[in-house]
C-alpha cells in the first residue's frame, strides 16, 4: 500500500504539472486531478490505519 500511495502522489504531481503548463486542456485534467486526490486520500487512510494496528499489535 505504501508503494501505491507513493505512485498515486506521483501521478497527482504529473497531472497538476500538465495542467499548470497547459500541456493538456485544463478542463479534461481537473476531473482526473480530483480522482487522483481522492485515491491518495483513500490510500493514505489505509496506510495510516494499518500502521496504527501494527503499533497496537
């Protein structure tokens, strides 16, 4: 899950970079950027929960 979280952060970065530099139409990317952000939040919550459970044994 940590790898998936890292990869989702990278995808989010690249999507924003494409949008901010007008490489791809902003409207097309906004939905993808929103989805990438949601995926990051989901994976972040999974990783956080797993860490807490491991700490509490």
